[in-house]
C-alpha cells in the first residue's frame, strides 16, 4: 500500500481551524521518501450523486450551507471533489489517500465535522462490490453509517470514543457495528476488541476492505485521543492485512503533524509487512 496525494490539498485553509493543511504537509514530508504518491483527479457529479442527493451536492457547490465546523473555503468545491477523487483513485490502486478535506461525517444530505462529501462512501459505491468498512478514527463516522445503513453490500464497523463528537454510534443497528470506547482504553484493550471483530469477519464473502483511517486516537492528539501509542497503529495495519482482502483507505482525523506522519508510517509498515 502506497499513497494518493496532491499538494493541491494543501492550498485550502481557514485561519485557526483544526482542519489545517499544515499537519498534512508535515506528515507527507515524513512519508514521501518511503512511499510512492499517485495523483488523483476530481470526482465528477455523477460520482457524488452515488451517495449524496443532488440537492445537497448543489448546496455545497454553491456555498448554500452553514456549519461552524465546515468553513466556506475559497474553491471549496474543487478541493472537495479532488479529495473524493483521491478516494476513488485509492480504491483503484489499493492505496491510502491523504487528500483533504476528510469525509466520514458527511451523510446523504448533511455535512459536518470538517467533512463535505463522504470520500470513502463514494469510492465504495462506485466500486460496486461487497465491502467491509472499518473505521478506526476516534470519532464515529455518522455520515458513513447514514449512507450505508441497511445496505446489503456493506458492513460498517466503527470503534470510537464516547462521549464525544458527533454523539452518535452508541448502539449497533442493522449492518452498522458500533463500539463506543473510553478516552483511556489504551493499546491493549483497544487492540483486543478490534482483533475480536476482525476475526469474526474472516472467511466472509467480502470482496474488499475499505478503511476510514483516522489517527486521532493517538495519545497526544488534542481532539479525540483514546490513548493509543504509535506502535498500536502498526498492529492495526497488521490486523487489516490479516483479512486478506483487496484494501484501500482514506485519511480521516489526526491533528498533530509530526505524530500523524509517524502513525501513518507505522500503519503502512504493519500493513505492508
């Protein structure tokens, strides 16, 4: 697994906002010598309409929305569709997209949590194959659950901090398997729980694994730490590899640039081992 990335993702910004491109720039600087980086192209409207309503897409395109976590960046629609295109590219090449903005809080008809379009969901739906989605971001992917709830082609598994943003995912329902965890769960208990879930899916008839790869569970992350060390992300990578499925991922959270690069590197080394 290598990377999907374009430095265009670093050109949108909002002063003082946690979803700053600076940490992604730092992370990519840490990774670039060890991994290939494939460039994405924009997702088109038909791609967006696979998971979002036409009305919602046009509201984002025209800036007709209001959310304190989702600023109206200059050229936002371009960057958001380029990020969605990054997920599509990652699915096609079995890589990890580092493109921004992230996506797992964007639902069929809503945005939130720094997310405008659900990049991973778009790539999964476009692929048309039966998919296991594992979301190890420390926030619940309420948008991904909204899009795929009841979809017989998808199972969604999330481990996420509770209480915490966005306040969803307290219970499992239908094809959404939710595990709220404490802010202090740490490596041992977190990995034990994730391993139990991975084991139950081995041998099932999934055709691919899609990862909402969030690194904000790291012990030094300011927004959603669940006490994970960098070495835990290597073990997560090894667990994902053990499913023996074609795999791709998209970067969700992770808000300290130097730690983000190290944690992504640990994950990729685990997966590629």
